[in-house]
């Protein structure tokens, strides 16, 4: 649990970095079975490519750099639960566990509260897309901070 919180803390820092750089506030870290951080990334959609999610980037990185056995025991930590695109990439690449700070359900509730219309893709939980991946989250200790990041994003967009 302590390691989960440590890695999620880094994800929130990456999400903050993304927001400060003009991107949406999402950050992710890929961790090996032995606890070593293998790779990390943040959202990079501000350039116009809405597929530049950190979870998708880490799935591609894992496919190029890890054996199937190493992928299956790796954990992806992320500030927000994977979207359907990222859930599918995670499953297709054969990554292991996902740990997220805030859930899709929380995010959709916040977006509704902020008056943001639904996006072009259904907001589904990871398990609806990739039912065999073990997931842990959300973590209440991050709720207020993640919500505040998304509020900042949408206040800036108005």
C-alpha cells in the first residue's frame, strides 16, 4: 500500500506538470515487479492528437522494451482510471495490474458538475473493456487534488 501511494503521488505530480504545460491533467508510471520505475509519461494532447494519453504511451513502451513475462508482472499507476482506448492497449500488450487515484465514475461526475459535455467515447471502467486485468482504485486520499486539477483545466477552457 505504501508503494502504491508513492507511485500515485508521482502520477499526480505528472498530471500537474501536464496541466501546467497546457495538457489535460493525467500522469502515469510503469513499475516492474521488483518495484523499479521503468517509464513514466504525462498527457500530451495539446498538440491536437487526442490519443496521446500516458497510459497508451506506456503500453507502447512496454511492448517495445519488455518481454511478455515482464509486461505481465508490471503495474501501471495512473492519476485517472484508463479510458477505453488505454484499457484496450494495456490488455493487448499484456500488462499486469492497474492502480488509479481517481475513477472514471468520479471524473464523469466532476465533468457534469463543471458543465462539460460528454466526450466522443463512452466513459467505461477498465473492467468493461479488459475484464481480466486486476485493478485497484480509487484512492480517497487523492480525490480533492485530482478534482482540483480538472476544475483548473475546465475553468481555463471557458
